[in-house]
C-alpha cells in the first residue's frame, strides 16, 4: 500500500477514536443532567 493511503487510514482511525471518546463524555454529561433533573421532581 502506498504510504499516503496508510497515513489517511491512520488519520481516520484516530479521528474515530476521538469521536468515540467525545461521545462517551457527552453521554456521561447527559446522564448527569438527567439525574439532576430527576432529583428536582
């Protein structure tokens, strides 16, 4: 495989890993906010 292709694939993989981390962080924040809202009821 050409080096450029490998670089692009690696870049995509790293981007997807970061998206996954961001998604988990956002899910945690949503859960926390839901919990806070439920406590006020």
